[in-house]
């Protein structure tokens, strides 16, 4: 984890923060998060490291997950399971 500058308010936030604690913007450290790929056996694959070990991120964004291997936050969506 590192500190990054929020794209909206320009204050320092965690690189893993799904929401800026200062201004509330989503994904303050990046333009947009990556969407997970569907795993053939069910579940999702981390778009950063291809691991299938993730946990829900507690936030108002219900489709966010945090990879337990690389630590990155990504989106899971019913759209990710479409071909």
C-alpha cells in the first residue's frame, strides 16, 4: 500500500482506497478500476494477478473486491460473466 494523490481533491489517500475519505470520489488513485474476469469454475479472477483469492471490500460499492494475493481492488459485475 502506498499514498497517492486523489484525482479530485488532490489530498493524499491510500492506493487501496475505493473511496476518498476527504471528498468521497470513487477510486481516487486511478482513472477507473479493472473489472474481474469470470473463472470457468465460478467466481472471479483478479485482473491484476490472475488469483482467485479475494474478499469483499466494505463500502457502499457492493461489487468491489480486494485480492488477498496482490492487494488490489477490482470490480466484479454480472457483466464480467458474459462472453
